[in-house]
């Protein structure tokens, strides 16, 4: 794989894109026969299992407790059937017992006294002490190549000006994005989190061609641009690299963003534990997110049984495994995300499997209302199909009596609000009822229960400046 700079432009007219650059960052790797890739994956899995069992006490204790030994794995099917999963809760407990980084890493100190750790990042710690992530220098350098390969797949090239709207702080967030952009050789404007008006002003001044942020923030900027009189669809941005939350691969949300920005939306990202997190990335063909499975192996398993694989096309829980990482490697890490896979050919030529709709949501975000499973992502998909609604919405769940009650509060768009303001009171009420009725019908199709809709004026709900918080669950906890 390339280690320092982007591939050269192709001079002979073969295998290049319409901007004169190579189609692939690493053509041999990205177009490999899936059967040959599976052999590489199995070899790396067996290597990693022996590495963590021999060197990392956390895994030895965990595997011994489950009666598992690395020699038990002779196939990818064995790996799913026999290797116990790990969870975030287990990692948090291990770091509390073995501070600061847990017993699932090792000492990387060099003979010169250096620690061997390139970066320390962490989770938000909203429920207590943050989980700390320590990345070795070798892993950090490799991650730059992986991010570059992913962003090249997304359509980013050395002639781009990339404006970063992810934060630069405790999270890996913008740092991994920055790694890939710099390795590609693109011009990077690492603005981070700032006033929305400022982002839009500087996109216009610099003529940024790539903008990267959460999908909900890209939706939010559409309403800010409308308020400022900025026509984003006529602007310079041609690629939106989104991640950090579900949405970028949901058809309705992607369509809303692409139409408003006049740009291609590419979904990327994973959980912080799985850094380099851009091993799930969309391509310019728009067929979903490719999974770089010879870097991070991905399984989809039954939600209630992590040892039972779900066939391609079936929905299930995601399980991730680092194949190359030495510092804090995750082996069968179950973050609680839900998705499904596809392995049919992609027009872009990459042979990696894909998640056609990305990560659909978190299984622990699923709301059970009157026996029905309601995913916030399904609600969002329904709302994005309704003309007249704005970007912000909220799901409220309560139990005022014996039964659960669910309501969706959705803002109307600014143009719709202006139209309603010009009508008589009776006509405005009728128009609002018509919009609410269409929305309730779409929600019923999406979640299979009746969901009342409350329409709100623009600006009623808190604006999204990073990740959206869509659910307010007011039911008493057991």
C-alpha cells in the first residue's frame, strides 16, 4: 500500500477517473478476488488470536473463561461460532481495574525511553470516566493509509480543498479524517466545530470542494443557508463525506442532502473502538458503504446470538475485528449496531462487500412501543420523504397510563412556514392537517403503528451542531 503520497495521475488513459487520477488508491487490494481476500482475512485472524492470547491478559482471561483457545479456529465459520465477543462495558471495566489503558494492550516503550504511543484519544465520558484509546506509532501510521484509501474511494483527490466540520478534541473525530486528507495530498482546512454561519461563509470564500461532518449537521446547514440566502446547490462543494451517526446511507436523508447541496453524499465511519474508523466508506457509485474487510473483518450475526451468522441480505448485529492493529486490538467487538450486507458487484470495481444502507442504527436505540419495534432511523427515513418538513424532528415516548404513547414532533420548513403565514387561519389549519396526515401515513408504512405528528414552527427544536439527539423517552424506568 502507498505510504506517503497519493498515486500519480495515469498518463496512458487507462484505469483513471474523469479528473485524470488513478481510480484506486491500491488497485490490487481493492479489486482482489473475494476468495483470495478471505484467505488473507483468515490468516490475519489466526495471527491476531494468538497475539492477543499470548500478549494481552484481558483476552487470555476472557478466552480461558469461555474454554476457547486460538488453535480452535481453522475457518471463518469457526471464528464466528467459537470466539466469544467483547463489549464496551467489558472494556470500561477493564480500564477501571487496569488503568489507564486496560490490560487489552501492551507496553510499546522503545529502548530510547519513548512510550511508543503516537496518540491518546477517548470517548466522551458522559456517563462517567471516558474510555481512553492509545494508538501505537505503527498503528497510527497505518491508519493514515487506510483513511486515505477510504477517502479516495469516496472521490477525494489531491486537487480538492477539504473543509472539516468534525471536532478536534478528545474524540478521534476529525483527526482520522485529517490523516487521510493529508496522506492523499488534498488541501485541508481543519476548521472543526464553529458557528454554522462561519462554516458557510468560509466555504464560499475558499471555494471548498469537500465538506465533512455528521449528516444531521449537513442537513442543519441547509436551513442556515436558506436563512442566510446562500444557494449551496450552486456552490463549490462536490463531495460531502459524512459519518459519526446513521443517516448518510438512508435514501431519504441522502437525497435531501444531495439535492440541497448539489453534491454527492458519501457515508463513512464506525465506532471509536474500531479506529481507523473509515473502514466503512461509500463510493461515487452510491451503492452503499464498502467494507474494507481485509483491515477490519465484519460479521453480521443474530442479535440474540453472536455465534450465529446471518445470511447476506438479512438484518442483524454487527461484530468487528481488527486484523492488523496491535495497540488495543478489538477481536469480535460487538458495538450494538444493526445492518445488513450485500456482495453483488459494484460499478466502481471494488470487490469489498457493502452495507447498502450503512449502519441502520443501534439495537439499544430501538424503541419497543406497544410490542412494535421502532427504530429512529426508520422514522427519519419516513420524514425525509415528506415535502414541507424542515430538518429538525424529535421522537417523544411516554407512558401516561397503562400503554406507551409515541409522538413525533417535526418542524415545517421555512418556505412552508412562510406560505402558511400568508393564508387565512382556517386555510392554514387545513394545510397543516394535510401535511400532518401525509406524515402520519408515511410513518405508519415505516414503523407499522399509528404515530401522531405534531407540527412545529421552524426554530422550535434545538439546532443540531454536531450529532442529532432525536429521542426523548419519558417512560418510567424499571
